[in-house]
């Protein structure tokens, strides 16, 4: 059996085993719908895992995003199979914070100290959209992160 | 990939054109999926890496100045997401040094065997699972559907472009040797006659 015969047989096997699932392709095709040209993208500046954060729950991570005008700190932890986010806006201020995910979008109000939280988020990709109470059209959106 | 023009597709997709976007997804879906699979992520984790890679592209359309490098950008992004997921779940991150002869994998790869119809295919899959990890990773990407460019594969695995051809040969020879040791080759099926 030649190398190329083996290659041909392996190609056939791998194309069965590594076929892209239909659901993954559908989700990918829909990803263009998340284009948001009007918001400022807040980039992930730092991520600390459980070994550095000493947070409760073992699996907590601390993410820091920022754009020109704001810093968004988010602690992600697991809570009975679902995700919990605790966030802080800097500078502190009241704002509408929306957690966008493939299945659902939920909005909470950050308090005057800039604190906000989400509970019972499903595992998957999430991003946060911040709309300040006094300037709702000037939005920040974080990069996507996995919870 | 013949009539796919990355520059035109990227420009149109950045303007929100769904058809152009779908053409990008179809062209690179095999590459991105096999990068995730090559790092032995579960189906669910692979789906997260796959989706995350596309979300990153939508998020960062403006950052890609050279559309000719779109495949490389996607492959690099998928690899980074895959490695991050491995780190986060506390699993070993593989060495990217293709010249290192890594330990043969301990047994058969993920449970996809039920997809394989014939004894020959199962024999081949089992032999594939005994190849060194770097071989398994490279061969998965090389046989992605639709096929990927060597340049993009090199980005997806973090290996030098020039190593791909020689490694491909060496890994296929290794596989062939295992098959001929197992048995008289793919055509001689064991039992079940």
C-alpha cells in the first residue's frame, strides 16, 4: 500500500469524523448579525485565572476590558452549572448593561457605584454592551468572552 | 475555492452582506473546525472555538488589512481560542515543536468510531490514534474539507510552513507502517467473514 493510498483512505475517514456539524455552520452564518458598527469596542486587556485571583468558587476568572473612556471589570464564576457575572464600571456611573448571547439578551442597571451583576447565564459566548444613563447613544461593547 | 475572492468577500461582509459572509464561512469552515479538533477538544468545545472565531472576525473586520491573509488570521484566532480553552479547563497545552517526537497517544482518539462503516476504516482510525500528536494534528488539517492552504495550516498549528511537506510524508509513512504491522493492510479485514 503506497503512501498516497493511505492518504486517500485517511482522507475519507477524517472527512467523516471531522465533518463540521450543521448547527455549528448555522450559528457561524448567523454571526454576521452581531456586527455593531456604532459601539466602541472595549478590548480585553487582562485575564486572570483562578490561580491568581484567589476568588471563591475555584473556577472564577477576572477579565478587564477597556476602550478610550471606560474600564469594565468582570468576574466570571460558575454557579450550579450556569455562569454568574459580577461587574464594575470605571469611572463609576449608572448605565444600562446588556449581556448579549446567542440565545438571549438581558439588561440590568449598573448602580451609581458602577456595579452590576448577572446570574444564571448559559455557558457560551457573551459580550457586554454599556449604555450610559446620560449618554445612551454612546455605547461601549466588550469583546466576546466565553463563560 | 476557485472563484472565491477573499478581498471582495471581506469588504462586502464588513458591509453586512450575508451572501459574502456565508461564502467566507464555507471556504474556511473546514480549516477552523479541524484546528479545534486537532487540539482534541470535545464536540461542544470545538463548537465554541468555531463560533468564537467567527464572532472575532465580525468584531475585528477593520483589523484585517490584507485580505490575502484572512485564512491565516482565522487559523491563528482558532488556535489561540483552542489553547485558551485547554488552559482554562486545566488540560495540557501541547508543544508546538514539530521536530519533537512526542509520545504515541494512549489509545484511540475521541469516540467518533460509530461514524465509520467498515472494518478497514475502523482499523485505519485506530492506527491513526496511535500516531504522535503532532502527526494527528497535521493530518487532520491537511484533509480538512474544504481543503486549506499550507500557509493557513501553518498558522493554525503554529508550525513552520516548510515543515508541512516533510512532516506529512513522515506521518503517512508511520501510519502505513502501523497498518502493515497490524495486519496485512487495509484490504485484509480481521474476522467477520
